[in-house]
């Protein structure tokens, strides 16, 4: 769904959208500099929701809402327990540049790569922090 959203967003972009997308990338990078977990998560969610809006398909945002809620929790666990949070904004910027340039296929490809890498990273970090450990039955 994320790849589809990025692909469609690349087809529906206006000049105002380009400005807003650029601002979201900068806001995300700024959030990372603050080190505030809540700000980093909020910036990430705003970026993805913006893409869903740009796709022109209202079902994408509603479909992804549940996934974003879960993603917020997982991201919080990773960022709170990881000493050096991984900066995903280089990947976001690459996705955004493909969208901004109207390259639908490339935007789809980059979004898919981003999600696969992010999932692998979060699973790895959660495993290291013990957040994925089964609760004891005591």
C-alpha cells in the first residue's frame, strides 16, 4: 500500500505540494536533531500521512491508520531503548525526490525498500532490547 501511495502521489503533485513536502523533510531532520522521541515519531507519521493524502485515494489513509498506530508504538520502543536512533530521513528524502520529480515507479520502489529496511531494523532492535521477549508466566 505504501508503494502504491507513493506511486500515485508522484502523479498528483502540485507546486504547493512540492513546497509542503520539502518542509516535511526539513521538519523530520530537525526532529532528529532534537532527540525528542515524540517529535521524531510525529514527523515520521506526518510525512507518511502527507503521501497518503497526495495519492488521491482516500482508502489508503483509512487503511493505513491502524498500521500507523502500531508503528508509532514500535518506533517509540526502538527510539527510547536504542542509544543511537537510526536516521530514516535520507530514505524519506529519496522517496520524496522521486515523488517530486514525478517518477512513479522509482517512488514505489524506494518506498518498498524503505519499509522492508525499517521493518527489519525495528525487529532487530526490539529483539535486542527484549521488547519481543515472551512475558513470563511466573
